[in-house]
């Protein structure tokens, strides 16, 4: 239950970030020169892409936390989600930096 509560708090924080970014974008666009408006709108789009990716990850984590009874089962469910065609390239896509999960022993892929 603590896992799910933590992910829910994380999702709330990410959605709050989206709200703050929108407020900043509106404030700058209302009074800025055209070049600065374009720059701010580009940064806003990038921020929203990050919010979408982090939100998707939080939802997946909440799903896994609700479905799993213990850590080993959580790991198995994560493995199935990461292998799913819809999540492989979008949420759990290939990253430049390898990410190591805490619940696996060293040497296990």
C-alpha cells in the first residue's frame, strides 16, 4: 500500500508541475517578444512530454503495486509490462543511460 501511495503522490507532483509550466508559459507569452514566445512554447512542449512519460510510469507502477502481493511478484509483473509491445518503446524505451532496478540481484538481467 505504501508503494501505491508513493506513486500517487509522485503522480500528483508531476501533474502539479504541468500546471506550473502552463502558468509560466501564459505569463511569458502575454508579455514577451515573438522569439522568446517561440522558445517558451518549445520548452513547454518538452516539459509536457516529460510530464506524459512520468505520468505513464507512475500509472504503470501503481498498477503493478496493486496487482502484486510481494516483491518477487512485483518484479514478474514489471517484466511482463516491459515486454509488452505498447510499453517497450514508449515508456520503458531505450535510454542512453542503463537503469538498474533495486529489486533484482546483481547479475540478473
